[in-house]
């Protein structure tokens, strides 16, 4: 099989421009959506043969508070699904193997799969660790039509990773994503480009399958007697506008006709970075809560520096016993990415809230991200030197952790306690 080598860095950017440039306006776009089948649990079953063919759940242990991150197809037969409380999953399927997530192994498998995608086209848009859009319009002279390319990708993934993927082939992202979910697992569905065939493909599907239709919109549509995409195709536009408003109605009519002009975007700008922790038991110990917050802040800082960004806003999230949730945020001035500034702001936000109830969840995040350096004129020279010193130290700590492990450097314990 003829393949392209994965394209990286500046060469990748140039290849992306080149591939888009060769597309003639009259060319019919060919988009793939490739979605790994039960990714987390499939990796576990691959690496642990004794689990193959058995129900597997990845997530929190069933005797602790938490939810299911992923369920194997064997577990799904018992009604277990992602985001379900682990205790409920155990009640439905007590014979399942409950495993903690192993992000390192899943990440490695995801990188292997991404590398396979990039052998076929530089126009890859990852959606998550286990799915991506691929624009293969400009490479069909190398690998065949969309269906042939999808089959080759699936075969390569199976051969090199021992995992299975489902794929959808269509003229746009909306249709490709719908198609990839039609015949799971290990499916391959092609949506013909003819408008009449597209309408026929969409017509029997429930309205909830339309991108952007959530519970509220679906409820409004179903109350009006609209249950399928075919009914949206045939409804009077003015009636739909009365139900959803002009903008919502127009959006739905376009998608119900299979229209979607979105490009495959090869680079995504992360607009915010955050991490959260749910305590096994509602916690009222100040030291423990603050220690968790500092760990979260360090993780956010590492991710922020890895992105090459500076943050302009910091945010604390607290969920009390009983699920009442509050968020508090303050600007970072000047913009920052170093651990010292982030920890100080996290501590300031945390200390401003009286811990009146046990804490169920705590989170820390940053937003207003930019690659621009902060303005220097308003800073004293000593302040600027300290900021640069703090950034260099934080990057040095990142390097040490990458080299010797995340636990190679420890922070001092909190001193303050609840009174």
C-alpha cells in the first residue's frame, strides 16, 4: 500500500496550505469521520487478554463516588454507559471488571492512531483522543475514493494497534459523523453525495441526531409533534421559526438538508484550561482541600506552559455537599503562566471563601489565553525580572518532571487549618 509519511511542524503547516490549494472549487469534498470503538475499554481488553469478551468498565470504583468514563460493548448490553454513576453501573452489571483510567496508555494508543491518519492526509482535525475528521479530497489519486481510504485506515489501525474503528464517509463533517455511528462497532458507512439520497439517509433519523439539538430543543420539537429529521425537511419554515426562532430554525433546516460548510480545522485554539477533583467523601479538612487545589493548579500551569500561552483570568470552582456550586474569578495582571502566580491567585480565591460546608468538588482553571507577551511599560524593572525568573523556574520544573517523573518534585504541605 502506498502511504505518505506523517508530516510534522512547519512542513505540516505548508502541506496543509498546499493540500487546500490544489482543491478545485468544483471538486466534491470527501470527509471522513473515524471513531474508535469503545476506545478505553478496548485498549484494556487488548492489553489484558483475560478481559476479552467480558464486560469492562473504566472509571471510578463502584464503592466510591464517581462515574463511568467508558464501558465495553459487553457492559453496554446491561445498560451501562459513560457518565453513569459507578455504583449504578455495578448494580446493573456486578460481574464487570471495574478499572481505573490509564491516561498514559490511552494517550500512546491515540498518538499511534493520529500518526496513521497523517500518513493519508495532513488535513486531520482531532475531536478527542478517540475520534477525528479527515479531509481526503486531495489525496484520492493516491489512495482511491473515500470508501477505499476509510477501509485502508481501518485495516491499518487494526493491524498496527489491534483496535477497531468505525468510519463515516460523506461530503461534509455533519454527515460523516452521523455515518460513523450507524454501524458500530467496526462499521463503515458511506453517504452518497446526491442531495436526494442525502435527504433519504437523514429522513428516518430522530431529531436528536442533529448536531446542536439538545434536550431542550428536542423537547420543544417533540411537543410540536416533530420527531424525525424528515419532518423538519417537510415542515413549513414559518412554523419551525415560531417553535425555535428564526436563527434556530434556519440552522436546523440547513442540517436537515445535509448542508454543512465547516472546514476540517487542523489546529484548535484552546480557549481555557482547567482541572477538577471530586473527593471520595465530602471533605471539610482545610489542609487536604488546599493540597488538592495546589495539585490542580500545578497541572493547569503545566498545560498552560505546554500550550505556549499566557492566561489573563483565573477561576476557582467549589461544589459543596448537596451539589450547590459556586465559581469565583479574578484577572491576572500582568498575564501569567508560572506556578508562583497561579498558586498565589488560587490561594487568594480559595481564602476568600468561607468553607461553610464540606466540599464535594474543587476545580481551578484559567482563560483569556493569548500568545502575546504582557505589556512591559506598566511594570517596574524588578517586577519584570521576577516574572521572567518565575517563568524560567516553572519551565525548569516541567522539564525535571518530564525527565524524572511527576512525583520527582514535591510542594510543602499547607500550614493553615480550619478553626
